[in-house]
């Protein structure tokens, strides 16, 4: 889902004008001199070349981030409606979640080299909506499309007030998305307890935030953590997509020039109805974003108390 005119394509996606977005992608297929398939870095490969997917055994390659795979998993059902079979070649850590996903006949772990499976057509997962000419009703999420395996242990007892999960760091791509940990300490107190979902957070960071470490490297366990909390405050990373796909409430902090999948303003996205968006007004200024989240948490608590009193 890339284009030589990213602004035009991103504008079409953000506006929900998918017919125009696919026209831009069609032009790219015709006008760009593509290298041979499966050459160059995986995350830059354009796999699909316009081949017909109808009644074919389709291999879906998941070459981008974990969040991208989760976000575009919604298109496996409409793909399966036209394909003979769909095999998902995906990141190993996602296998327990994706093996039983709607539209997926088989999920196998991604690795270097060739997949150990026969197929007729291959496509990168982020190319699927273009290939199937996805309509807005196939893009908009109307309910959770991920299910979690049963939890092996009893969930912890619910706390008084609001139990809020936190994620503030990102990978190496686009560090503008990252929030200084110390700012998040302002979210604690007044009935809010903070729980760190940040994998690899140092003891110093946890102390600066004032959060209890409940992180886990296992994504299935992370999904259960999300359901045990009242909500999650996170930056633009995989956790936002996991929460959205599960239908869990998450508040997502976005930098001023946010990624194409989020609207440039406004609190809601048609990709995930359970997410609430908080935007920077000025590049690099997270202070007012955290202040807005703090005010929203206060309002959420007060509304809950008013409801309980009636």
C-alpha cells in the first residue's frame, strides 16, 4: 500500500476514498519498473503484480511490522471469499493469534528462504486490499476480528479506580512516536493506577513513571493483559493495533505528522472504533497531549462515579 505520490494516496485512504486509492495503486503497477519478485529487503518488496487471485492457492507474506499484520488481517475473509485457499506466512510470535483467524486456512512461521508450501500466487498482506478492491464496509471494523486462546491462569482481581496500561517507546522506525517516560507520571493518582506494558523498560524508567511492570514478551498474554485493564494509553505501535483488533479500549498518542493510517485530526478512526486518538498540536510537544489524557482520565472517573451513585 505504497505510492509514488504518497500524499495523494494517504489523503484518499484517510478520507475513506478507497476507489481513488486503488486507482493510484493501479497507476503505480503500470508505471513503476518493478524489480524481479522477492529481491531486495523484505520490507521494501512489492510482491503482487496484478495477478488474478480468484480460485487460486494464495500465499500471504507478512513482511512488515507486527501491527501492520494485525491491522490488515481483516482482509483475509474477503480474500478467502474469492481464493481457493489462503496461507498466512507470518511472524512466529503472532502464530497463536492468527492460526484460527477468519479467512486463514493455514498459518506458518515466517523465516528467511522459501516457504515449505505450494502456492499459485503470493502477495504481501498490505497489498491485499488493493488486490481485492476492498470497499469501505470491508475496511471499517464493526466488531473484534481477533480471538484469544483461553487464559491458563485466573485473572487478577479488579482494582478500585482505573487500571491503566502504558506503552511509551517504539522500535527504531520513526522515533517521533516516542513519549518521554517521565511525562507519563502525571497520569497517576486521583484514582488511576499505572501498569507498564512496555517490554524492556528499565527499573529507572518504571520508577520515573510510577508504574508496576506487567509486561510480557508473549503477544497472547499481552492480549489478556489488555482485557484485564480498564484501558491502555499507548504510542503508535503494535499494542494499539492489538487492542483495536480485540475491541479493547486504548487511547493512542500521535505525533504532529502522524502515519497515514490515522486521521490528521479528530479522536476517532474507522479502522478501530475502540481507539481514541490524541494528537500533538506542535511537533515534539507531548506535554499538552499528556495533559489532555490526564483531563480525559479525570472525566472518565467522574462519569463512572456518577453512574455508580445513581
